[in-house]
C-alpha cells in the first residue's frame, strides 16, 4: 500500500472545510472540491478564520497555520481534485443518492491504489462501497464536528473493506493526532446511534411541552454535565443532518423508537437548519443565540 501524501476532500461544507483544516495541519497536501463554486471561497474563509482562532489559543503557531493554509488548493474540477490523491474523503450531503452518484463520477479519475473514504454520519458503508469501483479500498472515516478540535475518528469497515485499508485509515487518523474507535457497519455506527436519538428525544420533550429550549438545554448541561445542551448541539450539527440520521436509523432498524420528531421535520421543511442557516432552536441573528420557543 502506497503512503499517503495528497488527500482530496469532496464537499466543502461544514465538515469538508474542517477536515481540510485538520488534514492540512497534519502536513498533507489537500485538494478541496465542491460542486457549488460559491462554497469554495466561503470554505477558505472559514478555514483561515478557524486557523487564526487556533493561533490565538496557542494551539498552533502562525507559521504552522500559514503553511497549512498554503497546502490547501480548492477546485470545482473533479479530475484536478482527485487525480494525484492517495486518499479521497467524501464529505458531501448526507444523502445516499448524492453520495453514490459522486462515487460513479469520481471513479474514472482515481488512481488504482487510491483509498476512498466517506465521512457519512450514518449511511451503510457496505452499501456506499458497493456503489464505488473499489469496495475493498473503501472505508468509513467519521470525523466529529468540529473536525480540527474533536479527538475521535470513528472507523467503519464495510463487509468488503480490506485489512490493509483499515490499517491505513487508522494510521492516517493517528497521524492527525486523532484517536480512533472501530464501529461495525450498522445504521449510524456508535456515536450517532446513541447521540442523535437523545437529541430527537429532547426535541420531543420540547414538542410535548416538558420544557422550553432554555430549560431543556440547561437540564442536560448542568444535570448530566454535557458541554452543550441537546438542542444547541442539534443546531450545531445541522437539523437536516440530524433528521437524515434519524431517518437512516428508522429505515435501517425498522423500530418506531427511532421515528423523527414531527417538530424536527417541520423545522427542516421551513429551512430552519440551525447555526448554518441562522435559525434553528436558537436564533443566531443577534450577539448571543436566543431561544426561539
Ligand atoms: N454536521 C455534522 O455535525 C457532521 C459530523 C460528522 C459527519 N457529518 C457528515 O459529513 C457530511 C457533510 O455534512 P456537512 O454537515 O458538512 O453538510 P453541509 O451541508 O455543510 O455540506 C455539504 C456540502 O456538500 C456539497 N455537495 C453536495 N453535493 C455534492 C457533490 N455531488 N459533490 C461535491 N460536493 C457536494 C454541498 O455543496 C455542501 O458544500 C455528511 O455525510 C454528514 O452526515 C456531519
């Protein structure tokens, strides 16, 4: 297996930008691709701002931040992004059809040894791998948000993932200073199988009037020592992502305990997606987030 020096990241949203940041700081050359041209300058701005914050907190030096930024090239041309990549990390929308179409599109441009990873939060790695041209070199590399800060990378093997691919993925994640945990390929893996139904339950508690946004988040922050309340965390993840994960759990496990709360569905239908759209369970237009219910 060849060593990894160049990494392509497909999708420059919240996660793609964060992964590009973390990978560039790890010393790799990064090619950041998005289908939406307007996303790329925004992602570059977010990465620069995030690196500056890390310099301010003495997590990296200015020289390391400058070098990391210089290692990230952005493009809307798929071939330019992936043709010299040793590892491709897909971080596009949490939509199985979108991801599968992307693997078909990328296949002709990949080198024979290139590893293909998905950052999916919940979708079956075996199913995604089967839509690629390389199921043995396909793996789930699940970074948490924010990717530059969170220590864990959840590693998910599909049924066809080779032992060499798994070892390379673990080595790669560790080279970024991350710790890995292995999850079997069941819907939403470990972290989101447990975390996201808790957020959905918090939304049910809000929907049924057990508490309001502030009281529910305060209860879990102070009563369970969670660093963020569940509604604050759902807004941070993106309510469309939270809903997509609940749907994967509901469809994949066929158990009514995973039904998405109707209030979550309504918020997503309204375009209230949380922090990234300016409104979710909190309104982000002012100085500090204001609870909306
Ligand atoms: N938000 C989280 O907390 C979180 C955490 C871990 C993993 N994830 C996973 O990461 C992935 C991305 O989530 P996100 O929160 O960054 O979403 P996002 O909506 O912020 O970003 C998705 C990006 O994908 C781009 N995109 C759409 N179709 C594409 C295509 N065909 N080719 C390339 N780019 C395309 C969009 O333009 C957008 O920039 C999802 O699979 C999600 O489940 C999300």
